C-alpha cells in the first residue's frame, strides 16, 4: 500500500505582485549615442535561457549588484572592472553580452563602462543621489532617492510585512499609513494602528491623503511601498503627491527578495557592513537566519537518492472533496504548481512535486484540478505524500475542530478507496517573512528519519523569528497563541 501523509497548510493566495515580471521602457535620453543615467530600461527576463522564474532571480534586485550576491561592495567594483577589460558593453552594439551582464549597468543608461565602476563605488561610500532597481510588470527600471529619515506607507500585506521589520529595526524608519485591507497579524499586532493614517483600500488608494502625509512629514522621504503601476496607485507619480513609490518584487513565499531590495534602497547605501540599528542591518540578519535553515535543509535533502525521493502533490483543501463535506475548509480545487514557493521547499527537502500531472500553473503558482482527476492521478502514479493546503481553514481552531476535519478527510479517502493514509493536519496564521516555518515542516514530513531535521523545535524557531522581526514574545503572535498542529495523526484504512 502507498502511505500518504496529508498536511493542511493555511497559505493566503499569492498576489499579483508575484506574477512574472516584465520590464518596460523608462524613457530615453535626448542623445541616444550618449545616454543619460537612468534613461535606459531592460527586460531582465532575457538573462534566463528558459521561462523567467521569479523564485530564482537575484535576491538583491538593485543595479550595481554586479555579481548577483546579496550585498553591494568592493567585489562588485572588481566584477565590473573585469567585465569591461575588453571595452565598453553597449546594449545597442552588443545586446547579448549586455543582457548577460546588465546588473553591472549601475547607472542604467544602457552602457556598461568605467562610469559604472565609479557609480558603484559612490554607492558603497554613500555618495549617490539616485539608485536604480528592478521594478515589476511593465513598470521599467525604477529609481530611488535615499534620505536620512523615511516614512513608510505600505499598500498591500506583502509590503506591510517588510515595512514592519524595517520600522522595528531603525529609529530613522517609521510606518505612518497603510491600506484598510491589510489584516495580517504581523501588521495588526505589532504596529500601533492608532498612529497610522488610512490611505484607502489596496486598489483605491487616495492620492490626496498621501499628499497630506508628505506635507506632514517634510523632514524626510515619504515612501509608498506598492505593486505595479498598472494595478496599484495608478499614475500617482504624476498626480503631484511628491511621495516616492517603491514597486518591488515581494510575495508570501519569497519575502527575502523584497526585504533585501527595499532595505538596501531605504537604509543600505553607504552601509556595506549592515550595521545594527538600521533596516539594512536587520534585513541582513534575517537573511543569515533564513538561509541558515534553507541551506541546512538543502544539504540534508541532497542526500536523498533519486530512487528514494518521495513524490508529492499539493492540492488546496476544498470544502467538498469527492462528494464528502470537509468542515473548516474554504478553498477551491487548485493545486500549488511548479512555479511556487512550496514546490521549491519540497525540492529543497529532497522531494518531487507531481503537480505537472494536472497542467501548467498560472502566475499565482496554482493549477486547477478536479476531485476525479486527483483520484485518478493518485491511483495511476506512485504518490507518497499529499500536502493538503487550506486557506485559513483551521486558523484559531481547537483540537476538537482538528478532529472533525481529520475525520471528514478520512471519510472522503475511504469513500474513494484511497487507503493506508496518515493524515496530519496543520494550519498557519502567517506566511511571508515567517514562511520559513512551512519549509521546516515540509522537511520534517519528507525526512522523518533525519536527525538534523527532526531536531528542529518549531517554538524555538518561531521565537527566533519574533526576535528578528521585532515583535514582543507576549503579543498575539506568541507561539502559545497560535494553534499550529493537531495533536493527533488520523490513520485511514479501507
């Protein structure tokens, strides 16, 4: 019999800001033979041989990060010097070479030359007035002007997570406003909501209110952290708000890219050592903590021989499964696909995702399926584990409610002759910056006999996260306040 472990994971829908990124035109200089800094925009997807994968892009999406690591330092200066030994590299004259090395074009003018060496050195020394970074969708290369004091307005939950960490890390960074639809505990339970000004909803943000906030905080930058210009704060740059708009890549499963990029722009220029008391310093601490677990899990997962890798599918938990009603579930029949964070987490832990059996995932990292196709694919393929995921299905649930859900899933499996299944129920109230927990849980499911992985204690790791995030341990985010696992395993036999 095939043994199947089922986990229900509460993960909110990946928002549109995680979709495939298309660079647009940022405007050109008056003289195309001598382009001005910031006058050139580039479709950075062309650096990949295959379809663009936002899970594998550079983590620090700031031009000048020439060697594609996660800081800008003397190594980038040396990298650019080496790249231009044979002469300048122009997009106009050497498109392929430029596409390969476009992160060297620190001043974003379409030519990689000695000016970029000087530009990066000035970034390191804190002497630049403008920095260029990769925005998203068709917004083109963005620019940012740093200041000593920064007031943040996150418009969307993904940006709110990043903003809270930066606010907690530095006295020079403060959240002053936000959208009314952000209901993430990371935002609501850590930031004093009475001090914030509502700027409207995610897609109906008020330019007038933002202008008023700019007026009231004239001693620094007012920065709106938001999504693409075609969907969020549309044309606000031209509406006289005088705020700066950061439109950077970030989402629930890959918060590290957004955190590092925004932290560097806001608080990292001239701070290569990532000092304590700065947003950039705390972002680098988070990176070291996060990647420490990721790298250790990948090292253990790589020890699994190909023939021993467990095969997995990751359907969301629907309120009805194969004709049986599932209590405390609320999702539609979709499945986490190969272009999702969960897929990456499974690969890290030495597993295989068979979601491709159900078709290609959309830009949200999901693919639709039916109960019947799930049953057929389960029977026709050697599946070991199904990660059933619920959309906040069991948030705040009691053990009794877990038992009800486990009983319902057991009945659904029995009714469809799916047997010998161990069902483990899990929910999670948060994701984004705290989503490393999902990676660890998936690893413990896939590698139950691995002493390194099984030694991880979730409460200890969660408290580490609270400390880095800047949340007090007695707030609503405390580990004891969140029901994560059912205390029982539900075994199914027909």
